[in-house]
């Protein structure tokens, strides 16, 4: 039986060939320990750059559906949920995919206080431990504490997570996860599976080799990518060498700066027909958010999607009872909404609960495209506000919606 699509790794050093032996007795606890201790073995840039860099928070975080294996966070407040699994059991894939989705669903119900409470319980700490972990990392992308809390809270509320399954032998059947993802399409998560092989040599130490599964599955805006990368952990110096060499941080910093500068410039030029509509706040992520009412369960967003070579604007609601109530009321008036917004817009009234449109752009970072992108955002953010805001205000008045 074929065990892997790859040959045995070798290291050629001063014309000497050094064979690397795969570790056969590794267990889930060992994989968990390696990933938590050496998070750079996860090639986040190949999955979704907005989650990079990742910082370990804790293992075995307690949730109502059981303890999740690893929790990590980015300096910008994005959350990463990681499950580590061996794949000897033929049902292991399905079980672990369903499991990690359960964790994501539970966390999407949490507030920042809930998350902080469980982190402190696990680490036996007090205070804003999550922010302190990011602060101690010395990241250049450190937000002030209130902005960090707001970012994490927003990501919890939206279900905006990076979900990673790291196993010892993911080789076939990656597309079979689709049935599990369909029922969870309301969350804005990114999902990836990483096959992590472990090799050792007594002289040079341990090598972690995340392998690539060549198929990429895209389902309901959820990208399933299997990233590649190589980390060498020297047994003598505990140093880490990334192979092949990549400088993730410079590109990441440049993109963060671009987003922040662009959003700041756009907001400075943005003018709504409705004088009561608050302006969005700039950030260094791919989205900004406009709230057409007091409730935070409905929002309009402008976004960049570099990987799809496009930008867009959409309206969406939180996928909970209150958000669904808002959307159900709006759906009763869908004919008028579609007439006011026009035929360019895509309407998904029954499944994704979204109203959206997008503009193709080969290079979203190219300076010559900047004015066109700003004009697109200014026009359509204003149009969405004109159509959506009066209806949200009426719903709030008639239905006593929460402001949270």
C-alpha cells in the first residue's frame, strides 16, 4: 500500500548525503506539542495572509463541546483554532472536521469576556491575558488594547476564524469534507488541512515537513487549501530555519500598511447622503464595516479579495436569531430592495443571507487602480446605506432590537 506521495527526504551537506528517517511512533500529543512550540511550521501565508503571524495562546482550551487542541491569535486579533489528529482510523477525517466546526460554532457565540475567562482558567492567569501575549511578542502590528479587544470581539461575533487540521498522513479524500462545510457556511471561516510529517536525524535534529495536497476545494466562499513549507529545528541550538527561504513579515507589513492608508484615505473622502450615518473606522485588514443602525447584528462591508482579483461591497446579518429576524423582515420587501439597488447586485435571500456585488481588479495594490477602487467603494457604500439604513432603522423601532 502506498503510504505517501513523497520519497525519503535527504540532506546534502558538504557533498555528504544524510538520510532522514520518518518518526513512526509519533502521537497526537507530540504533534500538538510541536505545532504549539513551533508555530512557524504552519505556512499561514499560503492559506490566508491576514492571519499572519500566528502566536500560540494555549492548548486544551475548554469549550461546551470539549477542549480544543490549540488556540492561536494574530496581533490584529484574528483567532486560529487548530486540531491535531492521527489518520489511522478511516473515520478520523470526518470526526475531526465535524469536531473543529463544533468548536468554531461555540466560539462564535462567545463574547471577549467569555474567551478571556476560559484562557485565564486554562493558564491560571488573570487580567487581559490574550492581549498581554500579543504585547509580549513584540509585534510591529500591535494594536492598542481597546482596538484589539474590538477586533477579537468582532471576529468572534462573525465566526471569522482560521480552522486548521494538522495530521500525520492526510493523503486522499480532502474533497470529502464538503458535506461538513455546507452546514456551516454561515461562518466566515477559512479552513485548511495540513499533513505534517516528522523526520529525525541524530546529528541535525528534527524536521517538520508540511506536505501539499494538490486539490483546492472552494465551497460557499470557503477556501480549502493544503499549504506547504519546511522547518528545521536544530537539536544543538534550537534555532529555526525556514526552507525554502521566505520573508513573510515584509510582505505582510506592506499589505497592512496599504490597507490602513487606503481605508483612511477613502473614509476621508467618503460622504453619505444620509447625514446620520456614522463613518466606518479605518483598519489594517481587508474589510471596513458600516453599521446602518444601532444594532451590530447587521452591517455593510467594503472589502479587498486579492486572491480572487476583486473588490466588493456586501450587506449581511449575524447568523443568530436576531440577525435572522432582521433578514426575514428585509426579505418581505425584497422586490423593492432589488429595484432600488439594481440588477448589478447579487441577491441570496434563502441561503447565505447576503446582498453583494464586486468589481474585478487584476492588481488591487496597483496605484493606477486606486482612484477607480475608491470611486467604486464611495458609490456603492452610499447606495447600500440609502437602501438598507432606513429599513434597519424601522426594524429597530418596531422590533426593539439589541444594540449589541
